[in-house]
């Protein structure tokens, strides 16, 4: 039996019109019989058959075939951007009358939107960051998609948007990965970055929820987030004027509007030779919160500390995973307020996030004083240990007892 995700992906990659039915994934399958496509479904399921006589290659040929030959990608020089954006994307629409439709795969490109779209005027939008990659045994996998779906749902509720059901979210992610398998870099060369977005795309004049919403996912082949390379330590500076979030605000939501305000400080920091900025709490300017786009940890001996989830920092999936892994490896992990002065006395500092994975902090500058944590461009020992522990699970080099890794192909 071949899952509809794989058949849909195959048809799209070979330019056949196809509609994807994510909420019918359970029980609805496509059968290959005499090399013709036929649909079977439980009694009472309404299935639209778009084509009933498409000749297909065996799935084994799809899984092992000519993926690498289609996009012209230099796998050895991948950056973090849209230079190698994937060929197809997923889109679904919500209306009050019909709720979420099934969604479909379509070529990556512009989407229609009125100038009065809620998102363009009032900013009703959230997003996620995820990755797909090859394992050492040739599978294409994603990491803890249920946790991204959970955070996506919480963000939708915070911004008064309709929640995308977890099954639809996860199946949509899988369909984008499967249809763009050509853009998954060879093992060890990078990953496919996935960007799910939910936005108020319907038109509205007065402040209020949008009358309709768009859920979409696009992807791109990417390398390291920071220019120096994945394991090269980064230099951070503590921001002493602006704040990223305040108690009771939106800091714990992955809302689109949380990110552009940090650009003024981030760009200035980069102009002065720093990789990024660390923000302090808005009440006392005393405690670490997070970096512009990732969570932060400090290390002292066998104790690892990270700021607690109190509504002002993002509940990162990588953050959560590192906390669990560190405890399993014998570290004491404390989710407590971390004074910046304590960070300046730490043995080591690192950051975590889907894009950055685990990134060792080479130095932290605060009030003109620079604390150096690493030497000669080498990552810190704990940073490297956590990075290796996490990526070994993600790439199949180590056991995955908690079933964090989900196979797509």
C-alpha cells in the first residue's frame, strides 16, 4: 500500500494535477494495481478521483531515483536563505462557512491577496520553523512535528485565528517534504527548512479577526544559520535599551510581528562585528530572556540554566529537546531566571533553535565588558556534546527511544 502523501507528491513532481486530502489520511489510501492509480476509502468517505489511469513507476523508484538531478544546487555552498527554494508549496483556506478545506500542493509562487487583507493591516500572522533531512540509512525525516503543531495551535488561539488540526498540520508538512525531496541535501550537507505560516488573508477595514485565513508551507534547501558555519562560536552583545517582550505581551508566541522590531538592534550589532543580540527582561534589565531568534543556556560545572517559560520567551522545540537530553546525560537543568551577571561568570553559554540547532557562544559583551568562553574558534565542550547528542538522534546515528524522529520517505 502507498500512502496518499507519496502518491500526491509523485504526481506533483511529475506535473500531474492532484488534490491532497490531509484529513482523510487515516484509512484513505491509494493502491497501485497493474500500474494504474485507484483510490480506496472507508464506506461513506467522499473521494474525488482526479485521474484513474495514470501510469506510475514503483514507489521504490521514486524513493531512490533521480532526486538529485532536478534542482541545480551546489550542496557544498548552501547558505540560509531562499536561493534554493523548493518547487512546490502547500496551501489551505479557512472560511467561517466551511472551516478548513483539504488544502493542496501547488508550484511555489505568489499568492493572491487584497490590499485590505487583515495580515497586511493588522498583522494577524504566526509561523513555525522545521527541518527535514536525510538520516545515515537513507530515510528522509522530520523532528517532533507534533510539538510544532502544538505551538502553532497555541499561537493561533492567542491571535484569535482558527486552529489548524494537528493531523492536517503534520500531514501537510509531510506532503511538502515528499513533493520536494529533490531539495533535501545529502546527509551531512544541510537540511530542508520548512516554514508553515498561518495568516489572516481575508479583507477587513476595521480592527477585527479576518473573515478568512490561509495556511501555507514552503521550503528551501539550507545550510548553517550563522555565516561562520554550524560549529563556529558566535559573539553576542547584551542589548541595554530595547526589549524584545514584556510580561503579559506576545513574547511567548511565534507571531510574525515579534521579529522585525529586533532588526534595529540586530543590524547594529552585526555592523559592530557581533553575530546577534541578547535581550534582557523588561521589568528590571537584569535577567537574560533570549537571543533575537533562539533560546539561551548557561553552563557552570554540571549545572545548566535557561530562562523559564513565563510568557516572554518562545517555548522552543529544540530548547525542550536539549533540556530533556541534558538531564538524561546527567546534567542538572534548571529553568530559572538567569542574571546577566551570572552569565558573565559562566563556564559556557550556548543557544538553541530549529535554525541554529545548538550554537556555542564564543563571547558575551555587556556594558563594554567582554567575557570569552571559547578559544581558537572551537565550540564549548557542553555545546558540542548537546549538539552531537541531538543531531545523532535526528540523523539516525543514535537510538531514538522517545520517537522524536518521524519518517517521511
